[in-house]
C-alpha cells in the first residue's frame, strides 16, 4: 500500500475545491430562500383568488335568487291578467 504525499499543489487544489463548495452551498441557500419566499407569495395570492372566487360565487347566487323572485312575480302577474 502506498501513501500519497500531499504536495503544495494538491493542498492548494483542495483549498480551492473547498472554497468553491462553500460558494456553491451559499448560492444554494440563497436560491432556496428565494424559492421559499416565492412560494409564500404564491400561496398568499392563491388565498386572495380563492376569496375573490367565493365572493363572486355568493354574488352569482344572490343574482340567481333575485332572478327567480322576479320571474315568479312576472308569472304571478301574467296569471292574474289571464284570470
């Protein structure tokens, strides 16, 4: 079994590799934080849209009810006129 000697060049290369890895990890952390912030914003936007859809649905149901009442009233008048 041979023992490899750590030359200055190999140590320098190792140090460079460690520095590059440190930078890569920092970049990955920054990217992960940005992605998390983006996801949180998307979730907030989604909740706003869901609430707006609920409001629109309630408005539509109210309009449907109002239309039914008006139709019943018109039918009642027509029935009274035909009597």
